[in-house]
């Protein structure tokens, strides 16, 4: 599918698990870590394509809570690449009017990286063409537990009553609460799992799994994912007949 003038069938929020960097490096007989460097360059055309298609939000999984368990040299390299990504992305965000955000547990990140993240968020906070969110030291279970902690503190401070805790209130305390729910979640690299990514936000997302390794993922395949999404019937617990009736009524 090429860029469509009718955006009604496009997702408002796309999330991507960018998997396959290390396998790409092995496949291409590259040095350890070079796959991550190659993968870093794939994101820019995808971001620009989302913006052109008026997709409101793109969220990418850069470093998970579990990635801290990887070899130290790889963790150190990923931290360096994240810093480079922020510095490289800022001018692009300013050029294209894109807000840059980060989600995840910042307590394990260096003070320098945290400062870079904060500065980037502040400098782009008022940009409104779309939002690019990078998940760093992020896990969906951490996100849900963190939201529960925030609500518990409000209960202890008598700001929230226990009986008022519901799905809507809980959803206001998870990451990206002000953005649309994830409509389409793409995973590259051939695995068929969510790997603890956006468990709350992607509860009703359409899933697209690609065999393509992330450094080889293209805008054309991204369009294929959009085409698959456009062909899905999203019922949200209702029946097909109910959806058809609603279309007739509208």
C-alpha cells in the first residue's frame, strides 16, 4: 500500500518492537554491536513516513527492562547509541515539528543520559505534528506496577478513594496516558511475542509480525503492515453485525 489520501483506515498510534539487530550482524559477518548501529539508521524514514501519513504517534522499543541482563559491552554500546540517537534526532524533531518523548524506568540510567532525555522532551514539548516515543529501560509490567504505586500514594493521601479505582483511572497513570491507545503493533525479526512491551496500551492493538530483521525493514514493508491493518475488522468485543449496523446508522 502506498500513502493514502484517506487516513480513516490508518492507525493513530503505531508501536514497533525493533528486533533482529544482532542476527543481522551475524548474517552480514559484521562486528558485534554493528547490527545496532545499522538498526539505528532505519528509524528516520519510518518516522518521516508516519508524519506524512498523519499517524499521530509512533512508539519504538529501544531498550527493555530485561536488556540490562545482556553482556555489559552490549549494554554500554546501546547506552552510547541512545545518546547519539537523541542528539541526532533533536534537529529532525525541530525541523518536522515532532514531539520527542521517553518512557521507562530512568533510575538505572546515567545522570547524563537522563539529562539529555529531559532536555529533548522540554525542547520539543510543544511540537504537534506527531509524537515519537522511545522506550528505554521499559517493561510493560513495570509500567503497570508503577501506575499502581502512583494510585496507592494518592489513596494514602486521601486524594483517591479505593472504590474509585477503575480501568479509566488506572489508564490515566500508565505511560503515554494522553496519547491514543496503540492501534498497530509491529514486531520485526521473526519472533511471535510481545516481550513485555506496552501490555496495557496495546490491549486491543492489531499485531503484525515480520520475518524481516530490523536493519532490513523498509518503508515499503511498513506500508504492507498498514495495508494489513486497514483490512482488519476491529470489533472491541462487539460482533460484526453490530459494527455493520452502526455503519448503516451513521
